[in-house]
C-alpha cells in the first residue's frame, strides 16, 4: 500500500492567549516567540499511517507539505518518526493561501509523487481551521473522501475505516485509492521521535520543488485568494466578568452557586 | 435562480441545528431579496419537510432508495445534482458530521467557494462574507467568498430560529436517478450510549477536565450531578486524550462545538482550544481551585474550591431547591 500523508506546519496553537497578537494589516497572527510545529491532526494522520504499516508490514509512507522553507523541519520530524520519503513544495506566494489553492498544489505534487492507494490529511489545522484541504484534494484528484477517520485496517484489498460522528462512530469500507481526513483519538497520539533519529533525518534525501516545478497555474497559486480571502482578522473583546459566589463558608458559597444554576435550569 | 438553498438530513429531524439553519437561510434570503429553498435528504423526510415548509418558499425532498441512508459519495452526487439545477446564490448547511464532510466537495462540484463553522453570514456588495473563529478561538476572521455559489456550513445552533408561518409552501418530491457510488460504503453505524440528546443539542452540559485526576469522578461525581440537572456529560481534550472518557465527549476546537444554555466546567483550566468549543454557550460557570484559571475569564459565575468538596454539596443543595 502506497500512502501519502500531507503535513502542515503552523504557529504553535498552545501559545497562551496573553501572548497572542494579530497583525491586522497582514491579517495573520504575529509570530512573536511562538514555535512552529506540525499541526496535531497531521501528526495524528502520520501516526495512524505508521501503525498501519507496523500491523500490515506492507506500506510505504511519503510525507508532503506545501509551506514556507521552514516546513522542511516538519518533514524532517516526520522522517525521524520513520516516514519513508518526504517532499516539500516551497510556497513563495501568499503566506496563508485559501484551501483550494493548497489542495491544487498538493494535488499537482501528488500526481508527480504517486500513484497512491491512500492519501491522508489532518481533519483541520490549528491555525485557520478551515477543515477543507482533504476534501478539496479528493475532488482535485477525482477520488472519494471519508472524513474524521481515526483508525484503518486492510481486508481483502479493501480498507476498513473507523470514523467518528456526532453521535458515535461508523465503519466504512473503501476501495483504494481514497482520501481520508484524520481526527484524534487515544490510539493515534503521535510518537516522539528519538533525538538521534531527528539528527539522522537531516541526512536523508528530501525532494524540494517550487510552484514552477508543478503542472499548475503558478501565478494563481501565488495569489492564493481566488477561492476565499480573509478580509478582516481581530481579537474579539470579551465582556464577561466572573462573579465569584459570595459566602463566609464553603456551604454558603455552594448554596449561592446552586441558586444561580437553578435559576437557569428551572427557566428551561 | 440565485436563491438561497438550505440542505438538511431527514435523520436529524427538526432539531435546534435545523431550526437555526432555517433561520439563517430565511434571513439571508430576505437580505438578498431571493427565495429560500430547502433540500431534505434521506428516508422519512416528510415530518421535517412539513416543518421546513412553514419557513421556506419551496421544499424539495430527495427521494430515492439509494439515499435513504447516508452514504458520502452517493449523497454528494445527489446534492450536487439538485443544486446545479437550482443555480443557487448560496447553499447553507449545519455543522454536523455529514454536512462538514460534504460541503467543501459540494462547493468544488458547483464551482463555488466553501467556508465553514460560520457564526454570521453578511452580504457585502456582490459578495458574501462569513465570520468565524480562527487560531483556536483566539481570533475572529471575516472571510469573503470569491466564487458563486457560497457554500457555508454554520454553527447552526447559535443562529436564531425563524418564525414559522401557518401556511406551508409547496413540497416537491424530486425523483432522482443518481447512480450509487460504491467506492466507499458505510457498513456499520454505532451510537454511543449517552442518553437521547446529542451533545450539540444539549441545553445543559456538565464537563470535566484534567483536574478530576482520573476517570472515576465522571461516574461517581459528575454523572449524578448531570442527572440532577438533566444535563449531558462532556470533557476537555486532556480528559479524552488520557482515555478517561470516549473521544466523542470532547468539547473544544478539536472536539465538538456546543451551544448550551448552561455549561458547567468542573476542574477545567479553560485552554483557548477548549473555549473555542463553548463560545456559543449562553452561560458558563466553573468550579476550579485556581482563581487565575483562564476559564474564569469566560464565566458568568464561579466558585474557587476543590470539586471534591463542592460537587457533593452542590448536589444536595440542588436537590433541596428542586423539592
């Protein structure tokens, strides 16, 4: 099974609120002291692929990213986690391209790297959270797509996909090739690569392309805004002020707390 | 032509999400001065179609055996087929699993643009603009859709419902001949046993976090409290990642987005990724030992104390009040 995992490098989403600033002109978050990390759902996807390879002994995993030159680090980490090959399409255009642009770039790179039986993306990214890249990539490639998958198995040349829904879970059978978007569960927490493997990963080959190397409208890709455009970005003001319930003893405080809760629930 | 179309799955019924979607669609259609059309897909669609027919100007039931149960590829074909015929200005959906799965692909097939998780849809000249949270709820973005139709999935529960009319509009059964796409197939559907109400529909939610210290308090402390309040149980990412409760309980940017009247957060710090899931809650209250916990910045009221002491007392007080 030939597997492609798409990875996005993002600003560390765990940055505390007090350190978070936006640049309203560039309409992006300020980098500040924040680290760049691999989007968690992309790492969940890679982990799911690695476990699949361990179970089946029959998979080759390629990782692909479209991003700034720094995205090489995300791919090196993936190699350290034991992906088999890596490719980076360097983005020298719009720093935050819309989802369709990203999907088209990834699709063009996928055609060059493939064919693949299984293409995996994170369900959304921790920065813009658009949640569209996987689905649009499937459309660009003319493939079916299953969202919110957290586990995969192989049976009789077909894939069995378990995915989360609003109310529980579902199992799907899919005939490869197929695109899946991966969500997190307790089984696909990404492994931590060994320091030695991280160092070694920088000696491994890594394919680098520019947009001009792909069969794609490179100008449109650089513009990155023909699908949608962020026209405003701001930090919303919060008006809530917490009232800490009053009372001399815990008993009195809890009584006041219960009263407030009861006022809301009895009105429902 | 140029109408606003809302897409609903019959299986979910006329729930709060469907009501919010219909409300959002009604208001957008009024602002654009166009008609509101609804597509209802799935078996047993009549009840939902009748409700929607009191709000929309036209309702189409996608009627075909192959569409009785949701299958991603076949359902997408049907929605694309029906939407192409209607040539809509905008297609609105809720943010349930299936709508999120299909919306970007539907936009692609219609040559339009999609955006998701919208909390507001505005008309700006010829374009539609959608407000949504980004950066894990730390910022808000206004996104302009560059192609038509605009396909938008909404945090539908946070939109006000529309006033229903006494009279119903025309309900049409579209007889489709969509070829089933069998490249993927749902072979098993499993509901988590968590009462009848979905978390997204719950009006009261009791949620536990890392500070609970383990899985047991969910059963021994939070469950009885939730029963007393008629609430659904939920959890933070930390509690789910630790395997204390199923991942379907997770609320936050990486979990469910909920909109209850009351969200009671117990031993939850309130990381921004968690808050991103409850920004539509009407009232947030918290129990936490740390007065500086970020959760309190979002709370209407709170109590700084150990939940182990508070929750048993709280149950007793609530039981008293209910008598």
